[in-house]
C-alpha cells in the first residue's frame, strides 16, 4: 500500500513539473569563464557575441559566439558592473569606480563618460535611449535623458535597489529590492519618465535570514522573471498572473557555489547563463523554454 502511494506521488510530481522543465535532457553546467574576483553584468551584441565584467579588477570581456574564445577588451572599466547595449550600438556600463556611466564604442572600444557624479550598480535602457540605473548606496534610481544625458532622480526608495530591467513592452521598469523577496514595478510614461506609485511585480523565494539578495534579472518572453538570488537562480510568474500561473522554480547554485548574482537567457534561447562571483556558467535549456 505504501509503495503504491509513493508510486502515485512520483507520477503526480512528474506530471506537475514536466511542464516547467528548464534544462535540456542530459545537459550539464559548462564553464564559460573562471578565475574571477567578481564576475557580473552580462550583455550580447547584435551578432550574438557575449560580454561580461569582473568588477573589482576593472575588466570587460568578450566571448566569441562561434569559438568561445575569450578576449579582455578593457582593464580600465572604472569598476564597471551592470552593462547593456543601447540603441546606438554602444555598450553602456555602471562604472562606480569612475562615479560615472560610461559607454564603449564597439568599433574601437574607446571609453567615453556619458554622465558622472553618482555611484551605480545595474542598468536598463529604453529603445529611445533613455537610461535608468540603480544606486544602492543612496537608495535611488537615476534617469539619464536620451539626448541631453541630463540626470534626474527617477525614484527615491526606502530600500536598497540592485538589479534592474524592463518589461517586454517597456511600459514598466522593474527594480529588485536586494534584501527581500520583492521585485517592484514602476510605470513608464510616454515621456519615458516614471509615473504613479510602484507595485509588487514579482515575488521570489527567500532564505531563513530574509535576505533574498535579488540581483541581475530579465523578463522572459512568457512574462516570467529570471533572477539571480541568494537561493540560486529563480524563475517566477508575475504577482497577478492568476490561478493558472506556473509555479516558482528555484535552481540551486551548482556544486556549493555562492549565491547567483546575475542570470540571463542567451538571445538564441538555447542557454541559461549564471554568474557566481568567481566563475560564470551556462547550461543548455529545453526547446521553447520561456517562450509564449
């Protein structure tokens, strides 16, 4: 009787979670790069080449999409953290060591200061070129205008912001409350400024110390959120997704690694990339994962 109950339970769990399969069958974690002090921000260019930073070492790397060859583009990034390509093709970065937002020309990799005078952590860029970035020390989200690059405070917060990203339609700015389980949403108006009050957009799992360490994140094509956290990589449905929403998925950091501090899906929707400070890994995902 007990064996029958266990078999029934096993079948039920398999049925429940088969729809939420993340990784392709027989896939394993692969090392993209290792030996870092703190590997962080991730971005891909239009050709599919991959970029990331090592914050304390002031390094910016490129990984060739075909060969996997890694090249250090710069060792003078100003402690660049989060990075993102803008609509002008330049790579923008949060360079707190320079107290600046910097940009790199992908043809020459010359660094230009876009705006200076604040600390920064992570960055999100609208299609019109408007930049938003988090400043955990000051508990602020800053905004840089698309043309003038003039700076103003987009949001003053009672908590420490960290990861930042945009909804798929770019009508909401999503900001991670670092020491919690909450991703907050802010409406983006037609003038590319934040409007109204914030709302709870996503809820993630949290360890017993209540320090979620919510970090680098992105919204998937099906509306779920992928985020690096204290518990590892998490995939969460929107707060108001309704009763048919898929369950929260928590992928523990592999082989005893520390918290996941950044997570992304590659543009070809073939790989989940995750950063664990000293190294950066990837793993092949199941076909159609995260797609509508």
